């Protein structure tokens, strides 16, 4: 069971970041794509599956945010990633703001991945 859920989680992580990158390209180079209905729906399906698999894994390994520091770090960084991603894809007023938020979201994603791999809130140590 654990391996199946972990596989679903890692697959949805890959789908989520890939679709985020694609949408960021569309924001800058083909903004009309962002208006398509399926482009607005697919991220919610992917991210809901990602969240359900994350919660399932936490329950299975019996480690929880606000108890285990590495999961707390991931959860807080996820909130930062969501805010920056929203600015990059929707709310940024200028290309410079959108670009900065996009770069910040990628750095935040890299941090989340590093924390997940090391199970440490300070993966660089």
C-alpha cells in the first residue's frame, strides 16, 4: 500500500510541476491558452490527488506537520509556493513581478523536494 501511494504522490508531483512550468510559458508567450476551461480544471485535479496522497503517506508513516519538523517545513514552504505560483500565473501586474514570483516558486519547489529527500528542514546542512 505504501509504495502504491508513494508512486501516486511522486507522479502527481511530477505532473504538478510540469503543468506549472507549461502554464508559466503560456502566461508569457501564449496567454490565450490560460483562458481554456481544461487549463483551469486540470491543476485542481492533479493538486487534489497530490494532497490526498501526501496526507495518506503522513498517516501511513505516522509523521505529521507541527509534530515532525521536516513535514512542518514542507507544509509552510508549500504555502509559499502556492502564493508565489498564484502571483506568477494570475495576480502579478507586470512581467517583472510575474517573473520574480516564478523564479521564487521554482526555488521554493526545489527546497520542498530537498526537504522531502533528506527529511530535514535544513537540507543544505
